[in-house]
C-alpha cells in the first residue's frame, strides 16, 4: 500500500513546492552581483547534480547488495536508480553548459568536474544498456559497472579540490547567504521528490516484470502449449 | 515646410525669453553623460535578456527531461498491465479447457 501511495504523495508535494520555488527564485532572491541574472540556473543545476550523485551511490550500493545476496529488491532499486542517474545527469550536462555559455563565455571548458560528470553519465548509460540488452549472466557485469560508477561520485565532489577547475570550490554552497538557501531548499525538495517518486515507480515496475517472468515460467508448466502460443502473440 | 515645423518652437522660445522664464541646463546631465548612461543601460538590458533566454532554455530542458521520462514510465506501466491481463486470460482459458473436454 505504501509503495503505491508514496510516489503520489511525493508528486503532490513537488506540485505544491515547485511553484513556490520558482516564485522564490525569481521574485524574492536578488540578482547575484558577479554572475548576474543567469545565476538563477544554479537553483536547479546544483540540486540536479546532487540527485545525480545520490542515485549514483544508491545504484552502486544496491548493485553490490544484488551481487552478494541476489536480492530482487536490490536489483530493482539498482535499475531504477541507474535510470535516474541518466535523466538527472543529462539535465546537469545540459543546464551546466547553458550556464557556462552565459557566465564563462564557453559552454564546455573540459575541466575536471565536467569530465568526471560526463564519465559518470556514460558509465550509467553503459550499465542500463548492459542490463537491457546483455545476455544471460550479464547482470554481474552490469553490477560491476554500477559500482565503478559509484566510485566516480566522490571524485566528482573532490575534483575542484584536486585539480584546477573553472567550477567554483565546494565552499561556495556552504557559505551561501540565507536568502539563497531559502530559494535552494524548495528547488531541491521539488526535484528530489519528483526523482524519488519516479525511482519508486520504476523499481515497482521492475519487480512486477520479474514476477511476470516467473508467471510465464509457471504458465509453461501448467499449460505449455497455451504459454508458447501467448508468447508468440506477444 | 521647414519653417512651419520650427515656428511653434521658435515662438515658445521667444515667449519664454520675453517672460524671463529661460531654459536652464540641468547640472551633471549633459548630453555625453546621458548617452554614456543609455549605452550602459543597453548593455545591461542585452545581458539580462540573454540571461533570461539561457534560464528559459535550462529550465525547459530540465522539466522536459523529467516529463519525457514520466511518459516512458507510464507507457511501460501500461504495457505491463496489458501483459499481466493477457497472461491471466490465457492461463484461465488453458485451465478451463481440460475440464470442459
């Protein structure tokens, strides 16, 4: 019951908070002195990057659990989280260059944070492709890819400390004035609620697909001819 | 034609001069300063317009991605529901067939 209602509650929450966040960003918070009006992309770009990193970690941990315990729930969560990394990662990789084009005069500067983020996205695209089109037993290779992707998450975070980058340091977010935090929280809340609702729905679908596969096997035991006929129809 | 256009202004100027109510230049707002200010305003307006265009693109792309993924999830859900229904129907008919014969 909870699994059914949770996405609805989260999406309703996002539907209420999203307009509030847009009004706070555009009507309440002033224009940042150095970056100008375009800095308002920050309120969605940064939470989206956090969501991408969060689900990258979730996917890696769930894939490790799946490898060790062969848990169906872990497998479903890993697949759902992996797809969310692709969606959020694509958002980060598009909104970032748009912001960079306006602020730095260049959309892509090949800095360490951009490269490691691009790498994370590609690793999770590979994970989803192997999961979807891989032969029998490829789920172990996919899980290894997801763990490799999760290892990239802390590298993205520390990239601005390890290498010289065009991205600002991590301290910028921590030292934001309260009025900017007041705009960042609702944006983060709306995006995180939407992303989590979608991950929950996708995980449930994956579990349902696994159950459906089992049902087909059972159907072949009960009535082989009928099951073969149905599979041919599908 | 030219004289006709300038006539009222010349008349007004003459009237002002006669009444001693002469035009006084506002200090600090000479033509060069105003032009300089306007050019700064034009640059700022252009930057703001460009910034808003970037913001609209960024927000549009972001929410489009979520909307597209939402539609894909919904379609996958529909397909699953149809699969379950088809399987249930066929199993029921396969179970009832031996009983009827």
